[in-house]
C-alpha cells in the first residue's frame, strides 16, 4: 500500500482525477452508451479513486449499519489481505454502493415480480376453455370496453383550438389527441374481436389468444403496448391510468387550456415542454436554442392559482431515491420503507440561459416510468427519458447520483 501511494503521488502527469477519468470514461465508459449511466459510473468510482482511500481505516460505506465492515484494512502481506476479504459479510448492503436501505426493498420487489412472471409463463394453457372461464373473460372485456369514452373529435378540437403562432399548446393538444385515438381504437377493436371469438363468430388467432391470457392474468396486453405510452402498471392500474389521461384531455377541450398541467398525462412529454418554451421564445422574439427552464417548487396545490404569464405549472412527478423536504426546501433522505414520494407542484419558467439563477442543485433526471430504460425514437428522443430538472440540495451531486435519485411520471403499481 505504501509503495502504491508513493507511485501515485510521484506520478505527476497522471493525477487521481485523470486515472478516474481514464478508467470511467475510456475503459468502462467506452462500453456504456447512456450518459446517465456514465455519470453514475463516475460517481461510484470517485469513492475508490481518491488518495484518502489509501489510508488505513478509510470507510467505503458512508452510512447505514455495518459500515465498519468496509474499511481499508491494516494489512501488508498477501495473507493479511486475504483474511480481510474473507471477513467481509456474505451479502453486501445497498449502502456499500451509496444507495439507501430502501433499495433492498426495490430489489426484492423486482425479483418477486420476475418470479411470478416466470411462473405465469410456465402455466399450462387450457385449450378451448370452460364456460366459466369464457364468461369471466367476456365480463372483463366488457367492463373495460364500457369504460372507454368515444374517440376524440379531431375536427371539432381543431376548430376550438386552431394553430396559432403565439399558442403552441393548441398544436400539442392536437398531436396528443391523435396519439390517444390510435390507442383507444386498437383497445376497442381488440376487445370487440375477443368477445366475438369467445362466441365463436371469429377465429381466435394468436393475437387474440395473447390478449385473452393477459386479461386473465392481469397483465398489460402486448397488442395495446405497441400503440401505448410507456407504463409498468398491471392491467387494472393501466386501465385506470388510461381513463384518467383521457379525462384530462377531454377536460382540456371542454374547459380550455389548463392553468396547471398533469405532466404524467402526456403521451409525448417532450413536445409539451418544447411548446412551453416556444411560446416564450415567440412572445419575446428570442432564439429557442438560447432558452432553458428555471425550476421553482410551489407551495400551492393544483387549481389554487391562475396560469403563470410565462411557462407552465406542472404536477404529478414522483421522487425515487430521495424525498423533497417542505421544511428545508431541499432534497432529503427517504423515509424508511417509502420508495416513492410525490413532489410539490413546480413552475417551469422559461428564460434565457444566461439569466437562470446559479443555485446549489441536483441535476435530477425525469423518466416517464421507473424502469429507467427506453428506446431512441426517430424523433431523437428516448421513449422513456424526458429531461433533467434542477432540484435544490445541500449535498454534492455524487451523493444523489449514487442514491439513484430520479423523478418518474408513472409509478409501477
């Protein structure tokens, strides 16, 4: 250890930060394509790539029970190092990697879901089915179909909210209605065909059989998800969420542009955010590429205040890996066994980048759903990642990065 410290300290052309950069960005980072993953990788490496880590007694686990087990040992020989390694606990706690203790609950929930999904895959398929199961399946299909409202009248919406230079939200509304109509059409048609197949009026093909199995097991039908927004909810939660989204846009058409926007309800969230910036840019005759959002936490609730002159009030976002403290106005540690917390309504205020106040913040990623993975679409946007939000904090960036702190629009259950 002494020889290693002496070598690193004398190697002036390769300081510790450069070593961390080469390892994280060049070696490992060359295999990591997502910028959020690389950010996490560099934050994890910073716990090991520093001179303090060479000192005896340096603690690699900064919090939680058992931190004393993960210290730089007092060892010189090969055997002493082996004995120190053998003394490590058999199962590492989440805190070793900078995560909160709640991460263990998330891991166990994920493993449980995967176990039950595997069990359902191995479940035997009943050929033909009995009258009882057919009646139950028809009842489920009829219940969902009865809740679906009529398709949005695009021509009527276009007449009420025509394309306007200074109001991009009209265009956003029209695009959202088109996407939701595509989804409801396939949901309604598939349920109608399934009911006919149960009666023997049409052939029960592979797609309808997959739909029937999903309805019976409470899973999201793959046929619907091809046209759907990202979601991890089971069937019941997915249908309830879809109805709430449809009602949000139906109310928008009936009552006018909302004063507060339910950001979780948008099919293509990036278009909504671009529309908010576009309104500001056109109003003030500014280039949109020089504009960004300033983010403010609000103490009011949806419906308690009029719309702001610039920007939008948004609600419906949930924090994972941290919570927002209303008392201190900054990020705080999670409560035990509380995995997600809803944050207050926020004001997304567009302004020129040079005028955004410099504050201590965590650059928090916002995702549509909590899996935090997506597919890069032809629009250049990820199907899941939305944007970074600057959330107030008194901690270093790497503290919340290793905590896995992120915002999500839709909860998994």
